């Protein structure tokens, strides 16, 4: 069984079922949830399971 990747604070991500770019602001490893906010509007916050989060490619290349 493969476990979903644990996101990191500050990463720009896409989320299943949501259009647009979000930023990870908090990670809850116990419940496998991340708090994300909309890139352009930090007042919009969502709580998302790890398996629905997809890292944006440019973030991966910048981290390497």
C-alpha cells in the first residue's frame, strides 16, 4: 500500500476538485490533512486530505 506524500508548508499545490493554485499553510500528520489557502486570496482556506494534493512541478524543480 502506497502512502500519499506529506506536503510541506509553503509549497504551491493543486487540489482535486478545485481550480487554481493553493499554498500549504499547515500540515496535520496525525489526521493526514493539510490546511491550504488560495494563492491570490489568503482569506479562502480549505482542509484537504494528503491524497487530494498534487505538488506543482515548478515547486519540485526549485527544491531540487
